């Protein structure tokens, strides 16, 4: 073998070993656990305020006399979308409560974001939370879980 082949194989094997190492190492709990120190009730208020603000903005556009018909149609579609997202969030919240999880749920652009208060923030808990939410959201949504440790 020539010198270039030996160097290539050496570098390739090092890269392969490092990639296997990083794939097989578990994710540290610090990355899973939310750094947000707020309580769930504060988070619920923030989510509700965002929904309310978005709905008010769209309602103002619809009620505006200076808005064109296309702007009004677009605002009406966005308003309906916000209401559907809020309805899905409410249903997912209820499903997670039935699964014994204190939670906050927000839906944005087919992503269901869940903040769950739990004893442990491991993959099994995340899988369980996603399983409860999947009954409502189905395959049409992506799921994001963040844990707040008790």
C-alpha cells in the first residue's frame, strides 16, 4: 500500500470511530431539561396571551376599513388557523392531564410544543408524552417535548 492510502484509511477509521461514539452516547439530562425557571401557570398565561394577541391582530385587520379584500381573507384564514391550533392545544392538554402530566401545550405551524412537569426527563418519559399527544395530533404534526423537573 502506498502512503496516501494508509493516511486515508487512518483518518477514515478515526472519523468512523468518533461518529459511532457520538451516536451511541446518551443525551445529557441537562440538554433535555428546560432552563426556564418559570412556573407552569406563568407559561400557560404567556401562551394564552400569544394566542389572544394573534387573534386580536387578525380581528383588527378584518375590521379595518383600509384593508383590501385579499388582506381580509388572509386574516380570516389566519384567524381560523389560530383557533384550530388553540383547539388542538386544548385537546392535547386534556389528553396529557389524563396521562397524569402537568403540562403546557402550544401549537405553531403543525408543531405541538409541550412543556411537561415530571420527576425525570428521560427518553421513556418523552416517548410516553408523545404517545399521549399523538392520539390527538396524529401523524399530521411534529412533537417537541421539554421537561421541567419537579
